[in-house]
């Protein structure tokens, strides 16, 4: 294998990803800017970072900046990237997205499977996956949010409930005794 065809290891960034990393580092970290338009990022690598060809290199640069500088960078649809401190809002948006996608997928699969002959093995897999997505729906509901919040307020000594305590909240329909 020649030097030109040498494959990069997983940890290495491509040249374009490194360029975007440097732009993000300079502007969001060093200069303290809060927003970078996609046009500036596209100009830096001479490749549209909003299309399939450039989205991956931007995602790589963004992940590395977030990890190395402990910051949160969010996409502003169609405009650019912004540095964010809305940590809880980001988690809430993700939880709602997961719930919406799981409910939509359950509905689509059940509608298709009901009108087609499905093998017993496939029906078993559908049942298992449906049960898991059902649990996701249960734990991502507004009711679940309120139940967990109520328990956190009651036990003011903790920042986060242990997993087993959270499960008990739903298994017993209330806090453990």
C-alpha cells in the first residue's frame, strides 16, 4: 500500500473535517461566537455541508469539538450551527422525537403485518420489538416525566434517580416504600 492510498484509522479526521473543526474551534470556542452560517462552513471546504456529500464531515468536526471542549452545538435548520446552553431542552426534544418515531413505527408495522401473512417467527420478533417500543413510549410520556420529577423533588439529595428506583416508580405505580 503506497503512502497515497494508506487508509486512515478510525480516530483520524479527513482533511475537510479538520478544516471544519478548525473553523468551529476558532469561531465558537476561541472567538466566542454563538452562530456560524452553513455558507461560511461550505466556503471553508468548498463543499456543501448541508448535502449528503458534506454532512458527514461536518458531523465529524462537530462531534470532536463537542467532545474536546465540552460544549453543545445544535443545528438551526437551513441556517447554520449555534452554540447552545439549552441542555435540558435538547434532552426534552430528543425524548419527544424518540417517542414520536417509536409510535409512528409501531403503527406502520402493525398495519402492514395485519394485512399480510406473517410467519410465526416474524410475528414473535414483531411482538418482542413492539413490547420494547411500548416500554419506550411508557417511559417517554408526559405522565412519566411528572412522576419522575415528583420523585426527584421528594428526594432532594440526588441529581438523578438510580435506574432501579425509576423502574420501581412504574412497576408499583408510585414511589417505593
